[in-house]
């Protein structure tokens, strides 16, 4: 980016932050808290083909699109990573990520393990953080406490969560693991990790 196109708020300290974790672990709460706590943080809004609900805000929760449009954009290489969950397509648009990184922002992606592996292959300097529950028993209880789904769905989510945790530990894509046993402490620790990593990168460039 040339000086003529720089904004006063632009820096040379852009970083891609990946946050993952199983359903019920509190990753979205932590992700949004990190976004609020770091002034130049930007949350990456994914595209999806799932139907929009009355609670969804276009451009805030997701960019909603059709299956045909999604597949065309996927074929054109417009997504960094894509996934299919419950029959719906999800993807991380590449252009806004690259634009925010070029401006020195902290770009946050909340994605699953498969997506994290794909992103790390393309952006090896990304900082990937996986949120863990204090124990599997605690995670199962948290899924039940949400009172959103019948027990058979909860058990299916729990099995998927166990597989995600095992793959996250095995795959080598994650730079750090954080146990969410106390939400406020976990948020503070996540923010501290991110700030420390960016500070180390800034110092290394001097």
C-alpha cells in the first residue's frame, strides 16, 4: 500500500487471528470480547447459504447468499476456506481479510478446525487459538444447560466436539490452547496472548 492510500489509523502490524473451539465452549463470547478489547480488531463476516432467521443481521452475523452464487465464488477462488455444515455452505471471503491485513488491522476469523488448517496453509503467520472446556463432562453439561435441543442432538454435538478437540491437538495448526474455566479470566488471557504476539512481531521488525 502506498503512502497516498494510507489512512491515519493504518499500521504495519496486521495479524490474522483464528479462534476455534467446539460447540458450547464459549468461543463466540470470547471472540466478540477480544474484538471489543482491541481497538483495531475487525471480525471477518462469513458467507453462508443457510436461511436467514429473524435474529440474523445481514453483514453482521453472515453475508447470506444462494447456493449457486456461493459455488460460483468458490470456483473463482474468492474464499480462503469453505465448509459444509448441516447441508449449508460457509466460506470466509478473501478480499476483506487481505484488505484489513494490509491496513495493519487485527483480522479475526472464528472458524472450525478444518477451516483453520486451510487458512494456516495459506497464511502461516496467522495466530491460531483453540478454546477448550475445563473437561468433557463440563462441556456436555453446558450443551444441556442451553436447553436448545433434544438429548439426541446434544449427544451428536458432544461427539463432534470430542472429535474436534482431538483433531485440534493432533493437527499442528494451533499456536495456543486456552481453557475456558472462568469466562472473564479466559477473555483476559486471550487478549493478553494476542497483544503479546503482535508486540513480539512489531519488535522483530525493528
